[in-house]
């Protein structure tokens, strides 16, 4: 990890020259790699990439997303997933293979306006993304405070191995569900806790690229420097070894599912 | 395009006190329109222009969507109060043309194939005009596109050069545009070294043409530095290097 070089870039900046593998948000021209987004460029042994600091959500297969049912046909629901593509959730995914539009009442299961947690089952940019609810903890969201953050801030909100979100959850006694598409649902026992969590999430969004953010979040939430919860402390130590925004690692997407338990 | 008075005095100063190689004062602020996905406000001399980018988003009407790439739509518009005498707010022939050349100037920089079946809308609103507003508009739009997080090969910087009193000068203002000999707006991608827009209004000899183009490119590079600074300021503040946390 030590030989990773980082710097701030804007589109068109040369990141690396030579035999580097283009990972994300870079374009190869001749023998060099150039950034295509504003963000933090990372050049390491496995290749070069830019962690973007702005942009809309483009679905990827296996992403966990939070969406709103906007419509339904006789065979599928249409879901707004905060992207330029609206997603489809096939009715057979919910009712099973013997689904019959005549027999099963779709709106009884999911009505227009319902919020759902789903996973992107298929997407290749030539067709609209398809969702699935066939996994643990996926389905209708019954209650919670809904907020939208920039999708590029999602990895930062989760933090390295979920450190940031664990800090917020533990300090405010809430559950925070994060979709890769930038939609966040906060549920908690007390309105004060939810309010505090929302405030912290907003702060993470605004100051995502700055140093020592976890520390400032702890100050905001009145968390002592050495909390009793050992896992959060050890995660924090690992996290601070890393700079600013963490990459949108699919493995990190798993975390918020677990935190739902 | 007939010249009626001297636009460069005996000290080599132009009507607004600049030398022939001097750019007007340029200031760019990123992220001024909160509702947009990306935006920029540029002050290019007396020009005041807002650029806002929306997208990639769904295409309406649907039949305009392209299955292999994104649709880039540009709208250049001058506010009724942007000129001395009121300008009719309906899009004029000139505005329709500038919208088109602006789109063509930005298209090579934007990686449209990354967003098939979507649209990116660029709105450029001139609040106050002072000659060279298409260059300022392209400059602002390009910064706004980068702010919106759209994949781009390079930033597009634009600047004009022209002929005044038989001298080739950088960054033509309104008076020089109306009374001078030639006006050449150029848009340029500095890292790739590619020109995306070049228009010429007036007459130039082949030597003058080359000199004018070279001068415009130098201007574009100066504008690019300001664009870079504005973007860096918005996203990274005054930091230039990534600080490793302890």
C-alpha cells in the first residue's frame, strides 16, 4: 500500500506514463493515462484510477440501491433509483415463477410510492437496469428518515470497513441504510438520535475530501477519543492510514446490509 | 467592419487600457447554481455568464435518444438586459448558431459514449455581454461539465484573437469586435492539443492568420490556467497536494 501515489486531478491531467492498467475514470492515450473526472488520482502496482468527487449515479451490477416504486405494468414495477435510467423489478422476482398477472395483485405487495432496498441484477447500458429482491435484507422499507447525498460520497460515508457509519450508528443509536445510488435511510428510537445522525451524514457529504473527518464527526457526536467499542476504534486506526475518499469497492457495499441486522 | 478611429494609441494601449497581448480580467466561480448537477459563473472582462449542466439524465422526447451515445444539448441565450438596448428574449438566428457551435466545441471533450440513451443539457445564460461571449460561454460550460462529474477527455478553454489597427491582438472586446478588422474565436483542448472551434470574421493575410491563431492559442492556455485554478479551489480549497493522514 505504501507505493501508491495520490494527487488531485481535473479532466485531462496526465496521471501516469508507462505500463499501468487503467482501472476507473482514466483514459489511455498513447503510452500515458489521463484523468476523465475531478478527483483524487491513485497510481499503484495494480494500476491507475481516479476517485471522483462529483457525478451522478450510474448503476453497476451487484450494487445495493434504495429506490422508489413509480409505476407498475402487468409484469414489472418501475423503480426510480436516482439515476438517468429507471430500473425494472420483475413481478416474478417477488411472486415466484408461477406469477400470474390475473391472479396476483401486484399493488398489494409493493404500491406506487413505496421505498425498497434492492440489488442491481443486470445492467449493461443498452437496456434499463433490472433489480432483484432475492437476497437477505432486501425489500420494502417500512419507515425511516430519507435523505439524498451525492453518490460519490457513499464510500466516504461508509468509511474503511464501515468505520464511519459504525461511529455514527453507535453514537446516535440509529440504523443507517446506505444505497450505492446516494439514498440513505436513517431509523432510530428517538427523533433526536435521527436528527443527529442526519446532521453527521450531511457533514460527511460536505467535507468528504478533507483530512481528519472521522475525528471531527466524533467531536460533533460527542464520542470520546477512546471509545469502549473496540471494533470501531481498531477500524478507525486502519481508516486514518488512508486518505480522503475510499473507492467504491463492492465489498464495502455489503456492509450496510450487515448493519441492518 | 470599417475602422473609423484608432483603437490602439501611441503607447500601444487599447481602448480599455490593455496591451496587445493582454487578456481581460477573468474570474470563474464553480458551483453557483445549486439545482444544477454542475455549474460555473464566469466574468470575462465585462461579460457575466452563468453556465449550468444537467445530466446525464433521461432524454425527453424519447425519440431523440441515441442507443450508442449520449445526446449533448446546448442552449446559449442572452438575457434581455444583457445589452445596451433591450434584446428580444426569443432565440435569435445568432443565438441558435452559437448554441450549435458551442455544442460542437464541447462534444470532442465529452465522452458521450459513456452515457448511452441519456442526455446532457448545457445552459449558458449571458447576463451581461461585452464581446467574446461565445468564448466565455464555452469556457464556463466546460468547467460546469467537469463540475457535474461527466467523463471528459480534457477541459475546453476558449479565447479570441483578432486584428485591430492592422495589429494582431489578444482577446477582442466589444468595441474592437465592432470596429476592428477581424475577430477569431478559438476553442482549444490544451492537454490534447486539439482545436474544437475556430471561426473567423474579417480578413487576414496568411501570415496574419497564423499569428492570430497562435495568439488565440496562447490566450486559451491562459484561460485554461484560470479554469484549473477555479476547479481546484472548489474541490480542494487551497491544498495542492494530498495530505496523508497520520
